[in-house]
């Protein structure tokens, strides 16, 4: 029998997922270590601190549901929380739950290897850390492996270059400077108005025009907040049984059931309310029927014409390359309005592509655009990137990148055959990114913790997804996507934003409610599709972790 590993579980990441996973496992009596590349907690909200960064989910719903006392205390001031507010929230939660002592910060994991003989994982972060654990849980975020295209000449640029996905902690001086912005997804849409307010000029380099929805950001009425808080637990309960993790009524009628005037009135009302009300609140078939989709798309294009005063600019901003909603719809504040400012100009890269970056700026086919600062809002290697960058090797030294070379294969988005005792929170095949993410994260964390408790109670050493179950789930993820228009777009949902990435639909879009029910049924039936086995655990896990033990073990691991 092998000796016991250093930890029962290593959790990688200290965002919503990592914090809750560490908390839950600690409370369940597992010896758990969290490891985080950043110097503090926050995950996505630690790195994406660009000016204008806010969440698209409303403040009320963008938080943990398992802290009923704390949720009463936490102030809700604006409809959408800003990045500093969310970071403060996560730091405060981590402090309250005494979680930072269980983490090693500033350690970027670059090797996760399974030892078949011992039945555990060795997790390394360069020379900084090496630890062993029975279980590894990736809480690395679905949208955290940033994508920065390598334009020729970029190293020669004499100004500053920054990615929204790893923005400096200190404010970037913009006053009196000429900024260039590459990318018009959610990040670009949020950062543009702030750049335009602060910089002397902004040139936007747009490859694909987007359908941007108005956020309608506002300060919250304290009376409304009081009402919400009085009913918080009931709202949370309902939230868990919605497809998207936000309890708004799903539209029941297709566009075909309404007259043209009714269709327009409905779109106008949803547009007036903004955010989720337009994204999920128009027609029941907005992303399944081409005809209905064309109505929504045409409505947004008409709004662009209304808002943008220069008709040439307005035309460039109108999306024609994809159906509405099939690329993640950015939610913006003053996005289209910003193009009416005299200091903002737009380059349509489909007509005028980037040829190189020079010492002085960006050269497109039509000429050079002199710049002092280049901002890359060019997205992420979504869902798979942050897991693959850990360099995971499972049974027989098989590499995860190879196992996923034709597209990721998972069971429930949580486990990969051939990689025992490795769990992926909001991984490919999970509904996480198409929901209000903390709600999906809580479901994943609780379900994984229950499974680990079950394995412990029954003396199982390994938990592994069966190949047949993973194949069935992976096919199901594609089948559900294929009932919609989503796969028709070149989106990060399809891996289409990363050159060479297999073109498969990455998240599960069947709904968090349906997914939750399936997971619950699987748990109730004794986990069919999972192989629970191996010799009984070498020793019963310790029932409590003392700070001294935890620090000692982490120190021993460092540089080992
Ligand atoms: O990234 P994106 P993002 N040359 O991939 C362009 C979440 N999020 O960081 O569309 C020129 O959406 C690319 O062009 P194209 C949210 O889920 C949430 O903005 O591929 N351009 C696109 O315009 C979101 O969907 C929040 O043709 C290039 C842009 O860069 C996800 O994160 C806030 C290029 C990338 O857009 C990702 O959003 C922010 C190239 N070589 C993000 N490569 C909130 O909740 C890429 N582009 C508020």
C-alpha cells in the first residue's frame, strides 16, 4: 500500500470556484491546499482590472448563496458590480471564512502529473512549489487563459502595450495620449468608453462588429435592495432552478405568434430594460429560428443607426457576419454613443487589415495609425486553455492536450476519462459560461464535494469518468448546441477565435436547471458513468486542518 499523499486535494485557483471549493472541502474534513498564480484572491476579478470592468450579471445575483448572514450585510449599490467591488467582495468573503491561510499565492502551476502506482497527483509550480494530492480540482476559470495575437513588429512598439486580461494594478496614464484598441468583445466594449473619456484619442481596430446590448447601469434604489434582501433566500432558491442562473421569466412566445408591431414593442421594452432582459427576454426562439433571429438582429442594427450619428461609422458597426446571440453578446454602457465623440475613430479590419505594429503605432493596409498605448481586448482560449496550460498528464503519462486534440471530451464537464481524481470546475461540457457563473460554480463545487465524501465513505481510492459516459455526454453537448444557431458563428464558444483549435461547441447550453437535475439523478443512483475503485484509501483523511500543519506542508512542498 502506498503512503498517503501530502494533501487530500489541491485546488488550483482562488476565484469564486477555488475559494468555495477550498472552503467546502475544509468543512468536510479534507486536507486541502489552494494554489493561485496571482498574489491574492479574486481569479478573473484579480486580473481583469481594466478601466470600465464590470460584471454583466446584476449585483443581486452575482455572489455566493451559502452565506445568508453576510449577504444581508454586503451593500448592493449599483445594478452591475464593478471589478473593484467584486474583488473587495471576494477578499472579504475569503477573510471571513479564514481561507487565505490555505492558499499558496504567486505560484503558477505548470505541471500536474498522475502517478499510477501511488494513485495520486504531483502538482508543481516551477521551483516554487511541489505537492502531492489524491485529488486535483481545477478552478482556473473558463475565461482566464488570455489570447494575445502576435502581430508582426509588436516587440518594436515604443509605447505601452496592455491586455485587458492582465491589466496593471497601477492606473495606466492615458491623458494626452493616443490609444489604440484591438478587439470589440465584452472587454473591448467595456473599456472603450473609459479610454475615450481619458485619452486624447482612441482608434478602435474592429475585426467583427458586435450586437451590443445596453446595460442600463444605475444606482440601486435602497428600498428595492431592502425588498430583495428580505426575500433573498427564496430568490436564491428560484435562481438555482433557472436555465441561466438568473430568475427572469423566459419568453414563452415565438416571434411568429406576434404581429410586426407587437414584435417591435417587445424588443423596445426589452432594450429599455437592458442587460439580461434583452439577452434572454425577447422571443422563445431568438437563437433557434433564423427568421426570429433576423428580427432581433435587424432591431439592434436599427438602434445602431439611431444612436451613431455618422452613417458611415454606423454601417461599419452593424454586424452581418453572424446571427444575433451566437457570439456572446456584450453588454455595454455608452458603447455605440462613444463613436459620436470627436476623439474616437473606427478601423474596419475586414476592409483594412492590420499589417504590422511599428515603433510608432499600428500599420493597416491603408496606412499607419500613430499611437502611444495599444490595448489588446482580444479574448481568451476559452474553457480548455486554462486547463491545458497546466500541462496535465494522466494515466500512463497521457497528456490532456493529446486527449483533447480533437476537441475536449468530458463527463458532465467535470471529469475526463484517463485522468482519475481530476475535476474541472466550469470546464468544457459544463454550462458555467452560459450562466450567471457563481450559480453554476456552486452547483459544481457542492456536487464534487458530495462525490468525494461518497468515495471516502465507501473507501474508494479513485474516481474516474467512464469513457462511454464521457463520449455520450460530449455527443449530447454537441447535439444540444446543434438544435440552435450557436454553432454557425465563429465564436469562442466554438473555439474559432484560437488558430488551430478544434471547432467543437465547448459549453453545455441545455440549461443549468436541466444539468443540475441530471447531476442529482446521477448522484442519487450511485454515480453511474463514474468508475469508483482502487484499493481503499491508505489512511482515513485527517478531520481537521490546523493553520500550522497547513503552512508547514506548503513550505515543505515549496522548491521540493
Ligand atoms: O473576448 P472576445 P473578451 N485581430 O473573444 C478580437 C467574458 N467577459 O475578452 O470577433 C483583430 O469576446 C475579436 O474579433 P473576432 C464574456 O463571456 C465578461 O471581450 O474574433 N482582432 C473580438 O472582437 C466574454 O464573451 C465580462 O473577429 C482580434 C475580440 O478581439 C468573454 O469574457 C467582461 C484578433 C475578443 O473578444 C470574452 O470577452 C469581459 C486579431 N488577431 C469579458 N483576435 C462581463 O461580465 C481577437 N480579436 C462584463
